[in-house]
């Protein structure tokens, strides 16, 4: 009997430079590929219109065709993706039995719930005589690969990055040559009809109206557009009104692009002296850092990394929370950022820090509430990075912003959106406000407001809080436990 295996694809929706697929193809003569629209996850989503589900669906269709093309090019009898909809554990175990495979391959996940799921799948497979193997693919260096000299995980980023760069070599950046063994791709056991988005219980969003192409091809399109801008990344990345970042975060989240491909490109350009590439490589190190933190300290999902900061007395403030979540704070940069999130599912990284600081330091609201709000709306939501970023802003996490350093939403706006270009895009009611006033219209004189036709409290809200006073309350809140 021909030995066969099943590759379970999850957050790795590509067939190039794919660790699990490569190892399965090398070892087995028939390799099936499958993806499960996990109902245990989908049923927990807050609505039936979710850009992420649509992005995944589009990327699954793209992957199905890419696998077929890869098989055809290698002379294999067929290829493609087996797609199921249901609880992942039951679907994979049943599919492994139906296909008669000897082993299930997958790429590693680091989120606690996913790890528990994988342990249950592995146990259920073993009970049926099927092996289970997982591989590092979503990060460059994971778990225990970067430790201190004492063998402990790092909790401060700078020394971690130094060790990370020393460990990162040509081997870690080398792509897996999937195509070399693609002749072992097996076609689905019967003609696979991919389920439509509506069959999954979801509806179309505005995803296709956004500059966010999906799938493997979409990732490469964005990457090629970023390459000419990479040299200026270190300077342009903080300005939301400029096209300074790569916009690849959602593709990294769902694995439609290989982290090794990006890091190899950044490392090569950095070695040539490109400052932008060095900064971009550092951002990839932050990504690995937060995955490492989540794996070693899973309590951060619901608790502060620093145990003492669990004693912080956060405010309930339902009206302030509602104003923040509805982009009605009276601070234009904060409101523009929140509108960008709600309208597109994306928020510029600098603005993520600004709005997180505003929620936790100006409004005094628990970082966990903001983290959950982002989890509901971000296309690129990733537990490790989102949790790390929120705890950084709230000063409760590892290597976090010191609690006595508090972002001023007005000066942040003046510095990173000096001409109000970003603000005007998402807060058009302020379009006629002069550049020098657009960062805080509440400071304008009545004659100035009349001149530009703006009625504060009617056309645009008055500030919900005074930043200077809020800063003092935050200093007092943290001083009590410091």
C-alpha cells in the first residue's frame, strides 16, 4: 500500500516555502492537503460580516488553485485542497481515517487554545494509530531557541533582539523547496467543491474595496510594491498619512507569505547598509519576541505580565468607553484612528500605540477591554502581538512603556500628522480646519470656529476629558502600586 500523509493547513495558507508540506512531501508518496473552517472559532465571532473570514476564504480558494497548478507543473496526477466546515478536531481525525493516512503534518501554533486543540487532535490520532507532527513555520526562532545565558526566556526586547540576530543565520532564512517534491501531491479523493462564503454563514464585506489583495498572489503584490519603499521605512513608518509600511501584517497573520522570505530580504538589504531594512528586520524580531512571551507566559492572555499591575484600579467609565469605541473623543487623531479601524479593519502601528495609551492612560480603562475591541475588528489580529502591544501601552507588560511616560494625543498628532492629512481622510468634518488647529479644535477661538464653519459639540464632539488632568490621575493610579 502506498504510504500517505495529510497536511493540515491553518495559518499558513500558501504552498511555497511551507515547512509541514515540505516534510510531508519528502517522506510520503501521497500527500493530501486540507483546511478546516473551524466552527468552534467561527461561531464565537461577533457578527456574520467579518473581513477576516472573507480574506481567509479568498486565500483558501487561491491556495486550492495554486496546489493544482503546482501538481500539474510537477507531473502529479492532481492536487488541490480538501476543505471542511466543522469542529477542527473532529474533522481532521475523521479525514485522516477516511484517507487512510499514516501521519498528519501541520505547522505549529502558539496560542494556548490552539495548543490545547492540537494536543487533543494528536491524542485522538494516536489512539487510531496515526502519527502527528508539527513544525516551526510561523516564526523565525521560537520557544526555547533564544534564551539568556542562564537558560531563561528574555523579558526585555533589546537583549532578546541582540541574541535573536546572532542566532538568525542563513539556515533559518533558507526556504523549503516544496516544488522539488510536488510530484507526491495527491488529488482530493473526489471532486472537491469549495464552500461559498454564504455556505459558511458569512456575508461579503467591503474587503474588495480596500487596497488589500488576498492570497499568495496578493502577498507578493504587496511585497513587490514595498521593496522600493523599504529604504525609507525607518523614517516613514511613523506617519499614518504616508505610504511608509509594508501592509503585509494580515498576510503574515494567515501565512499567505513566508516569514523566511521577508526576513531574508530584510537581512540581505540590511547587510548592504539599508537603514530601513534594519528597522523592518527589528519589527520581525518584535513579532518573534511576543510569540516567545506568549508561549512561556500564557497567563498574559488574561492577566498582566507583571503581577503587581493586576492591582491597578481601572475605571468603569461606560460613557468614556463608548465615546472611545465610537470615535467620539474630541481628539482628532484618536478618532481618525478608530474610524480607520472600523471602516477598514486596519490601524497604523503608531496609531495603535496612541489610541491604546489614550484608553488606558487618559481614560483609565482596563487594557483588556481595548485588546478585545481590537480582536474583534483588526484584520491582522494576532493574540501574541495584540496582547503585547496593549500591555506595552498600559505599562503592565514585559519591556513596556514606563507608566510615567504618557502619550499626549495632541503632540503625537502634531508630530506624526503635521498637516492633518490622515485626520482629514477619516474625519472629513474637520476638512476646513487650518493645519495648526486640526490637532485640537477645542482650543480654537469662536471667531476661528466660525471662519471655518465648525460647531463644536454639533459637527465634532468636544473633548471627553482633559489630557493634563487625566495624566495626573494616571500618575497617581500607578504611584499607589509602584
